[in-house]
């Protein structure tokens, strides 16, 4: 495209024009309007839950060595039921300090465990944390809406109110395939046993679609047992299983790693009080936020 030439008279007229006066009062009022904007609604985060797909196949090199738990198959919809938490600025500082302290201990250890934070993305954006109420499972296309309606009806019938969850220490847990290990905050049992009640609703609803439950597995005689060997009943207590993952590693922590973790000062964790007023159901890239109570 050719450049456009201007005559010298046009150029001079622009340079000689008097400078525009800025209305300071108008500028100040605009700044005041900008700073007084209301916060974004919680549902805003649900619109941007997925990162950009950079490959049509599972390439662990694009994800820090992580392997996809559920292979991408046409007509299959990865599904997850969970409680979401966006830590405040003060809460983020507490979590960052704990992760940094743990990383520094591992750097001076003979067997180093590479720890990756869940708090921020590679571009520095804050990421949500969560408590899982299901495994990563798969629904077929025709099952998506039926499952969502089934779960929503069961949740409404339960009349579980919004509730608070505290944390009481640090722990290491692995995923079901033992391909990743997670550095987690243990969740305290909330009032009215809300976490166990939500887990039962999730397990029962997914079970209707042939999906495996979370924190229990099936024995050869068809009965179910929990992760600690207790035979599954509708009122089984999995309070010691609920957690919030704050970092991850591809390497299984050694006995020394676990021992060093015990020396970390976790008194600041008592300041964390997590409020949950809805349950999130993610099917594919679509997130539904179902209100409690």
C-alpha cells in the first residue's frame, strides 16, 4: 500500500493549532466513575474456565509433563462436580508463603521434588481453587442435560444451605491413576456435615449414568468400600478426604518430603474461612452454577 503524502500547508496547520484544553473536572469525574464500578459477578469466571487449545492431541510437553486423565473422544464430555474458591488477596499471600517455604525446603534436599503452584496461570492470572465432589468422569452427549437436571433436582430436594469450611493442615494426595501428586489443604468438617451430604448427592447422581463414585470403589461381591477400607453405606464419613489442592508435582514425594512438611508453621491457615454458596458442574467447557439453599 502506497504512503499518503500531505502538503506542507496541511502539516504546518496541525503544528500551529493551539493545544486543546483538558477539562480537569470532567477527567476527575470519569476517574471517580471508574474506581466506583461494582465488582464482577461470580458467574463471570464461569465464562473463561478453559484455556486455549494449542494441540489436537494429548501433548504432555505443552502442560508441564501432565497427561490428560480423560482422552479426547468425539461425543464424550469430561465432567466434574466441585466447589469453587477464589482466595482473597490476604488469603493468597498466606498460600503463596506456604508454597514458597515448601519449595525452598525441597531445593536444599538431596532428592528434589518440583512443585508447581495452582494459584496463578503462566500469564499471572489468578486461578480458582476447588474441593472436588466427583472424579473427572465422562458423559455422552445425550446424557448431559439429563444428568444436570437429575443432580439439580437432588440438590434442591436436599435443602443444603450455604456453609463455611476451615482448613486444618497440609497433606500429599495422588490422583486416581497415581500420575500426579497434589499438595493440599485438609478441609475441616463443616456444620451439618454439608460436604458428605453433597458427595452423596454427586455419587448417587453420577451412579445413575454408570460413572464411578469419588472416595470409594467396588469390591468383587458388588459392595462398595471407602478409601480407608470401611464398607460403604449411605452415611459413610469421608471428612478426612476432602481437600483443596494448592500445588502439584509429577514426582511422588519421598518419606523425607512428608517429614519436612510437618515442620511448616500452619498457624496462619486458621485464618482461612472458605464460604460456599453454590455447587459447580462443569460439562465440557460449559459450567453451571447451582445455588445452595
